[in-house]
């Protein structure tokens, strides 16, 4: 951890892999991918809504090693992909 000159602590940067997914309805959302082998074109299971209902989606794009400071959505609010489907 790095300390600032004012005596505070500067947070360490966190990095994530983000996947842009499309649902059958045409809606597009970003999710954090915990899978290193995920690629565009894969079918995945993702949580949706307040109830986190598992739903099928299609991966459009992967952005790897993205800092939480420049992530496409706030990393704290992002949900994670549950599973890669065959």
C-alpha cells in the first residue's frame, strides 16, 4: 500500500476482466468475468435483476485487465458471470 504525503492511504488499483453480453431480448449489459478462457461468442449464465435470476446471455466482447477507475460500469455494482455454457 502507498501512503500519500498528507498521511492518508492511497488505495491499490484493482483490475478486472469485463464481458459485454447480450440477452435474447436485445438488451446489452456488462459483467465481471472470473473466467480466463471466456471469449466473444460464448454463451454464459448471468444473474439478472434484484432476485439474481440466472439467465442465458451471449458474450459480445471481452475487455481484459481493466482498472476499476476506468471500468465500463462501477466495479462495486457489477455482477459476475456465473457459468460458461457449452
